């Protein structure tokens, strides 16, 4: 490695497999802009040739090194684009190029240097690609905001339906459900059966056919058992 520095890290481009087929040939640029071609596995490398950086890279000044050409995978479908999108969403890259005072939020060259995947694509095209991606995300966020406002308005001004499509009152939140939870706790449904329980209260038989009522009771029992299991397991986890 350069200066025998085993901790050296560089952005590399895979060129081809080596003759023994078990290793790969890479290229990268050193700080002094001298080009290097090397072979190695994913952990170890061996320098086999050093040449002029101009043979391997287009040097675009002190801040950036421009790789000649681009990968076969177009930017539109590239991992680099997906990563840049992710970085913007997560806030690693500012969504806006300038702040409220008109100052640059983050230099393009600094964004370009964030990931080696970006360096595989031409720096000259990177600013426009970054700008386009920012515009796309801003528009999506704007539409999301509009959708949320519309949904809130719908909820605010649309009355909650008190009946189902079959004409029955809603079970959840009803007086029948409240009474049923008490009867279930007393075990009436297991002691005397669903039919007896259904006929016990007018809140049951006047609002819910027997089959529907029985299904509601079974669902409440199942939910109660599940919540009890979760509670027990939670206590066991805390004590372990």
C-alpha cells in the first residue's frame, strides 16, 4: 500500500478479474494524483503498476478527481442515486441547496465526497442530478403535506358512521360492547352459552343478530387472551 500504510483507504473502481480469476484488478488515485493499478481480494491488495493519473482519471483540480466515463448502469437506476435519495431523506444531505439567508447549505463537492458510489459517476453531471433529486423530493413532500391537510379536513367535517353497511350499529364503542366485556369477565358465555348471553340484554338482541353477536364475543375473548399473554411475557422478560 502507499508508504506501506496498511490503514490506507481509497475509492477504487473494479476493472477486471486477474489472471488467476480469484482476484480483481482495481484503480484508484493517490493524494499526489499518481495513478495506481492493483490486484487483491476484498481485504488484501498488491500494487503491480504505478502510472500517470491522467491515464486513469481526469483531474478536475485539487478538490475533485473525475473518473473517465461512467458505469454501465445508468444513473437513473444506480445504487448511487438511491443512496443520495436516502441521504437527503435522512437529512445527511440538506434538502435545499440554500438556507433562508441565501447561503449554501452544503458544498456540492462535499456531498460528492460522501460516498464512493457517487465518485463512480461524472462530477460535472452531479450538481444537476443532485438538484433534480432535491426537486423530486420537495414535490413529493409538498403533495404529502396537501394529502395530510385534505385527510384532516375529511375527518373533521365527515361525521363518523354509527351504522355498518349491513345496517347494524357499530360494535366498537357501543354500550353493547361495554356490557359484553363485563359479562365475559364473569364467564357467562362459557357457563350458560352464547344464546343465553345474547338473549340476556336488549342491547344485544335488538341491535345484533345472534350469529354476528357470537362472532363479536369470540373476537373479544380472543383479544383478551392475547393481551393477557403479552402482559405475562412482559413480566417474565422484566424479571429475567
